[in-house]
């Protein structure tokens, strides 16, 4: 299976989904013109990956900011991620230590998602 690599822009996050390591990274800002179009390749890749996943898979989110339409897509990504056939699934949600809003959003997702969800405070991105 091919890795999924999407370069970061000023409006879209960088996506680096590595099949062989099971590390799925999303980082940056997510305010795409058409959110569904942008994330279609992510959803398609996860749909295939979930059937032949590595024993350990980590979804790493280092999002500085995202719009409302991205928040809906993220929930769909989390739901699809929870279907990954892996014995060790986890989500890591990074947020800047002074960004209470992103911390609270992470806590909300943590309460919804049925996968181990780790909140990680960092000084800055």
C-alpha cells in the first residue's frame, strides 16, 4: 500500500500517512475551500488501510487551527479510524499550552471517540 503524502499549504494541513510505520500525521491549518474534496483522499486511504493495518497505528493531530467544516470531517475520520483492524490504536491530539479552545475541542473529541485519545500540551507549533 502506498503512503499518503499531501504537502501543507497556508489553507490546508500537511498529511503524512505512513503505511509501514502505522503513523498517520496531520499538521498545520485546515481551512480548505472545499473541505470534503480536500479530505476525500484521506478518507479513501483510511478505508483501504483499515483492512490491512499495522499492529500498532497512531493518528497524530497537530492542528493549529481548523474551521467548522473541518471539525465535522475530523469526526468522520475518527469514526473511520476506530474501525481500523489493529490491536493497538491511539489518537494523539497536540495543542499549544495556552490554547484553551483547542484543548477543549480535543477533550470533546476524546469523550466521543471510542479509541484511546491522548491530549498533549506543547509550548508551540
